[in-house]
C-alpha cells in the first residue's frame, strides 16, 4: 500500500510516529494512522552517532546481542566443549539443529506480530521474558539437569530472540532516513554481530576461569540476565509507537494475522525481486558459515591439540577464533559503506565474493591455526558486508506494512540454511575437521554468488523501473 506523505520539514525528526498509540495487545487508543515525521539523514560515523534514536536502538541491539552470545557460549561449554565427551560432526549438527530449527518456525509468526503490534513493546517484553527464563535455567543448572531439558529451556530463550532481532531490523527505518540506511546498517548490524562474538568469548573465558561443572555454567548463565534486562530498559525509553508499524494491512483477527505471516512475507518478497535476490545471497553465505563453523569446531576439538606460539588449542583456541571473527565483522562495518559509495553495491558484492572465494580456499586448505584464523576472518567479513548490503535493500524496497514479516522470513531462512551447512557437513567433514571438499565447496558457492548477483541485480532494477512506469 502507498505510504502517506511526510509533514513539512521542521517537525521533530527524532522519532517517527511517536504520538500514535498502539493498537492490539501493545496498547489501545485511536487507530487512525500516525503522523509521519521526517527521519534524520546522516552520513559518516560521527553524524550517525549524533542521532539519539539510532544510538538508543544500537544500544538495545548491543546489549541483546552480547547476551545472546554469552548464552550461546554457556551452552557450547556444556554441549560442545565438555572435556568428558568426544563430539562428532553428527552430534554437533544435531545440537545446532535442535536449537535453531524449531525456533525458526517462530519467525513468520514474529513477523506478523511486528507488523501489527508496537515493535517497541514486542522488543521490550521479549527481552524481559528471556531474562526470566534465563533466571530459571541458571537455578536448574546449579542442580544439574538432563540435556533434553536444557535444550527445551534454551528454545524458549532463542525463540523470544526472534522477536528482538526481527524487531530491531524492522525498526531501523524509523530512526534514520532512507539515504542513511547503508551507514546505519553498517553500524548497527556490525556492533550487534561483534557483540555476539565477544559475548561468546566472554562466556567461554569466564567458564574457563570458574572451572568445569554445572555450578560454573550456572554462574555464567546467570550473568546473561543483566544484559537482557539492560536491553529491555533502553527499549522502554522509546515512545510506544516510535518504531512502528506506521501502517498495517493485517486482518482484525490476531491469530489469523499470525498464520498469514509467512505467506504474506513470501509474496511480498516475490513481488520485489531485488529483495528476494539479496535475501538469497545472505542465506547462501550463511550456509557457508555453517559449514565453516563445523570445520573450525572439529579442528579445535580434535586436530589442533597443541599450542603454537600465540595460537591456542581447544576451547582457548575457539575463543581466539571468535576474536578473529569479531574483527572480520568490524572490518565489514568499516569498509562496506565507503566501498558501496565508491563502486556501487553490485560491483562491490561481485568483487567481495570473488576475492573471498580465493582467500578462503587458499588459506582454508592449509589446515593450520594461522590459516584457519585468516579463513574465519574472511568469511565473517564476507557475511557482514553482504548482510549490510542486503538489509539496506530490504529496508528501502519493502513496504513498512510488510517489513516485519519480510525480516522474520529473512531471519528464518538464515537459520535454516545455517543448520543446512551443518547437516551437509556431516557427510563431508571427518571427525578431525580436515575436509578439503568442504573448503572447496565454500569457495565455489562464493563464486556462484558473485556471478548470479552481478547478472541478477541490474535485471531486478530494470524490472522495478518498468513496473513503476506502468502504474
């Protein structure tokens, strides 16, 4: 549906739609459309950081992502890096599948609600729910619980996280102008990804200091509560409807709206081929990330058994890998926006994937700790850069009435393909992680992405211009 024109410049640009009360469960009030206010435009790190709404949204993301990383690190220390067990590719893939696939089903439902309810309220209450569940889990861990129960409780936490992640992505166009989305995505997406990696390293490091056993895991898990509560606190500082949705095409029955979420998001993506192509690219890179993650975990579990200089083995080595991945994500944030401005999005993406393919294959096939760090940094950089570009296309091309569902579909596909990388890796990767086939496959996928993106994006844009001229 068409968007209403913004009011004259001069109204407060900090929060769009701040005066509109929410509809549905998020609150009650006048259901008339909110007053649209112009979003502030800024280019460059310092101007972006001067935007109060963006700073606040970024803080919510950083705290939530750090908590996610810490929680995942605590789980990994119990399930994947328990010194009493020898993890096989199948066991690792099964653990990842149990954690990610079921809660991926929540994605379409989260999207429908994010396009119907106050996104600020959804983000706030999802964080509070996660904090409460984490508190219960920490108590249970202190007394020792079966792995099945651990996974069941973890699903509640990660499921609620779908609402937070999709809500934050859908909210970004409400705090910055469209022409600032590339820089804003570079900043917010990257600090969130880096925070997740650092949070994982924090949990693994703290667990190493506290020692093995469920008591140490309970302490590490309990500290996650602080980050989720802090994220909820900063989210509560937004006015109720500041993050949208500004408009909705949802039916009046909430359950019917939820059940339609997946189909509506998919139809909207099909109608906008540039959005669909960019989502497909990121999910394929995420698939490669899944294969690479399995290879790295197995290498540090079973192949890299001795320290070599500054490079460690075992869990300490995984902490170093997380550091290199975080640095790759950071580089993606710093480099993507200026490179897109210089080369254009299509040429940059084609160059990025082509160079990444060469580096990953060249370094990955050596199977040394140094080469593994280089390959990890490269894949993290490629994923971050491609996601920044794709997020910008989704945010600028998708209608606000559908963007929550589109991002939920996007996140769901990301997780499914990530798990798919692990599942395929079971057939390709031996117990020690030294799989040349897996490394070469990642390189081939990157080359295919470069070719398809370079061929497809110009045609998608011509399709959009032709459709616009016909209306």
